[in-house]
C-alpha cells in the first residue's frame, strides 16, 4: 500500500459546476488555512498526491483517481453542511471506500457550529453510507465543528498509524473546546 501521509477531504459537490454553490467552498477555506504563513500547521493534502480529475470525467476515471488518493491517506475529513445530501453523491461512495476498504479514520466536520457534543443529534446531515457505518460501528470517527483548531488537532492526532479514535461517535471534551476559545 502507498505511503499513507495525506489527509483526504470529502464533501458534497451538490451537483453544481460552480464551486461557490457547493460544499467545495469549505474545502477552499481549509486550503487557505494550510497556505497561510501565519498559521502554524501544515498537512499533506491527498488531493495533491494523485492526478487531477475534473468532475465531468467519466465515473470510472473519477473512481480510480479517488481510490489512488484514499490509498495514500492517513485520515479523511468529511465536511457536512446543512445542504449535504443523504444519497446520490460521490461523497457516499468515498465514505464507503474509506471505511470498508482502506480502514481510514473519519473526522466529521460540521459547518455552522462552535462545538459538537452530541453528534447523533446531527444525524440528519449524515449521508446514508455514513449513518450505516456509525450504526454498525465500522466507522472510527470523531465529530468536530468546522473550525481550524479542532480540525488541525484531529488531522494530526487521528490517523491509520495511531490509536483508534474510540468508536463512531467520539467528540472532544469541553476542556479542549475551552483551550481553542470555542466554549
């Protein structure tokens, strides 16, 4: 298997060709955090480790590229917004492959929150494949707000090479949120 040093970012394109009308805008925010010289954190983006594929590519080509990226990934950030679809997007397939085949820990990042204490209350945002893997406990996942500090902490801490997260519904403590100034 490839050297697994990357972080794979998954989000729902919402069937849009304009990235500003989809959850791509959140991924662009993360890219900005990573590029900012004043932020003391960098990560290896799995999307940079494989050939680029346009969303208009044939599905087989797109899936092959995603499998290559997942094989190089140590973890996966799944960005969930209130617009994320429960089915019908590549996001469902990406989650299925990440958990079932590549055994990648998931960092579930919810937009619009400062803390995540009871992730089950946000189940309406989960794609069906994620809900199934949480229910059957095959996913190892931590649920976080879409905020820089919790995301960077989770990316550095929860990998295929580290200890397990501790189940499908893990969260950070109130003390951690206080440290980040989010509580």
